[in-house]
C-alpha cells in the first residue's frame, strides 16, 4: 500500500494545533502548536474600540497566521 499522510488543524480559544498523521497506521507522526497573537479580545478591539460587556471575540487573521505557522513548521514539513 502506498504511504500517505493526513494533516489536521484544530482551532482552540488561545491557540491552534496541527498534527501530521500516518494514514496507514493512524500514528501521530508530529504535532505543532501556535498561540494566537491577539488571544481572546474581551475588552477592546485592536482598533481601540471598546467591546460591550460580556463579549469575547477572536481576531480572524490569527487563524490564518496560525495555519501558516503550523504548516510551515519544520515539525509538519517533513514530507
């Protein structure tokens, strides 16, 4: 059987995680975690605008940055 790999990304509250899985054995070959630059914004937005009480947001560009960092990481880039 020809070897193959799967890449998984999981976006959490404060960070994203990536794994490289051997598709034949199911073994996690490598993993990498990247913390979001903005984290959770619950007081003010990066623009300085105040958020309403009990609001919590995340910055969408953090997701893109995390994916790029994970996929470029030496740990994931083993193929």
